[in-house]
C-alpha cells in the first residue's frame, strides 16, 4: 500500500502537467497560452516594451531632474549635522 501511495504522489505533478497541456491545446482555445501573457516588467517601471506611451513622460522627467541638478549641483542635506545626544 505504501508503494502505491508513494507512486501516486510522485506522479501527480506530471499527470497535472499533462492534463493542463492537453486543455491548453484544445481547439476551442479555453486555456490558450501565448507569449504575450508573459511580458517582462521591472519594479517602479512597469512593462519593458517599446510600445509604451510613458516614454515621452519619462524622458521629460529625466530632463527636468538633469536641469535641476545642473542649476543646483549640491545634494540636499538633512539638516542634522554632527552627532547629537
């Protein structure tokens, strides 16, 4: 009995993968899997594709940051100078 239980537990992931693969390749397309479902994205950026409408906005923001740093080339200080106790 232990051998049958062990064998069924070990084979369950493979059976599930075969069943999902069969369901995804049916002709009605109920579970159709395409490459467009797996878009590459980054944190704080979103999707990394060339057809985004955020490109002009991001370029404008980078230009604004660059010109602000060119006008005031010092990093902002926190105001707390030295060690306080």
